[in-house]
C-alpha cells in the first residue's frame, strides 16, 4: 500500500502478513500492486467455475434471492421521479440487473469478465459492456443510482471508481455498496483467518468509518449503514470447504450425488456491511 486511498497518509503498520493498516485513518489494504492486465486474468471464466465458485450460473437462484434483499433495502431510498437510471459496476453475469431493471427506465452494467458479459448479453438481453470502468468512455452519461455489490474490495483503486462515478452523478443520486467490515466482531476475532482476507482477489478492507470517509471525499453522505446477511447454497459452502480448503473433491462429489448440497440457508455473521450514500452536490 502506498499512500492511503482514504486519507492520503503515507505511514502504515503491518496488521497481518502482507496486510497493512494506515496509521492515520485505520484503513486496511493488502501490500501489493496489481495491473489492469493481471486483474483481467483473475476474473475470467475459471473464477466463476472452479476457482471461487463451483458453478456461478447454477447458483443464480441463490444470487437473486440475495439481490432481492438488497433491492428491498434500496427501494426505501428511491424516488421514481428522481431515480430513473441504474448503473452497476461489477455486474458479472447480470443477475442483479435482471432483477432490478423493472424499477428503472434504464439499467446498465459493466464488468471485465468476458464470459459473464457474454451471458448477460445473449441469455438475459441486458445493456452491459465488457470494459475497465476507469478507462471506459462514459461520454456525457449520468446515473441516478450506482451499485457495487461485493466489488470494491477487489479493486486496486476503489477511490478512483467513486471519484469517476461522482463526476457522472448529480445531487441526490445514490450509490449502494456491500463489502466486508474489517472492524466487525467476527473479523477482529478471526484476525488473519477471517474468510474475507484473501489477496490478491481481495485487496481493500474497509470499516464503516473508512468507507464513509472515502465516500465523503467525493461528495457522498452516508444515509444507511448496516450489517446484512445473505443466502448461501450448501453446494457453494461444501465446494469452498471440501474442494478449495480441504482439497477433498471426491467427498464433495459424493455429497453432490446424494443431493445433500441442493438446499440453501440464510446467515448473518454481521461482518458484511451494506452502505447507501447520497450525492450532496
């Protein structure tokens, strides 16, 4: 980590191996640098089918149950006459946009994942583009609502994403974000073993305080900040534990044959924060 992306302070202290904390504001980040090319390579088809998920598309029903929860909260802050356009950064296979498009006159998304964008275009007929958001030309477009679901922790420079969004959003526009909370009880108890600490895919680790400060830097005031739960399929949990962690693919496939992985459940570990902020000017 060079200068802190939240407060621009240049002094840091080691928190865990390869993870530093800013001595000024407390923001936590992995001590690594990653290029746009390396980022593109990380989030291709294998990430969604084997490396991080067993089968992301097969879990679509679960993903959309989670997005329905996010929309339920977001709708409390929407005014139909004011919030007409939606833009999602990190839209992946388009599951959120498919659920949300009925609420907006225009719903668009962007992602670097080629396979995900192809699916969103061809299977869901969504208005999406494969590109790096920072280098993508947005022209004079403006957005009333921008969403980043479990995305900012993956970005080398998330502050630049918020800065660019701010230039394309007017007063009263909303930005909605979910990400891990490094100051949560679970994160503090688990320390370096917290499940969300795994660079290079997770680079930045925000707290409610540091995320609010970064948003404030670019003209956004937090109007909602809570810990949120999520649905998980037993298949995804079993895959992560048995295959990715314990390296026991045979046991995973045995349970899958018995159809023991087809159920899902709701869980709130109070370590994922859901933040909504409003543009103040």
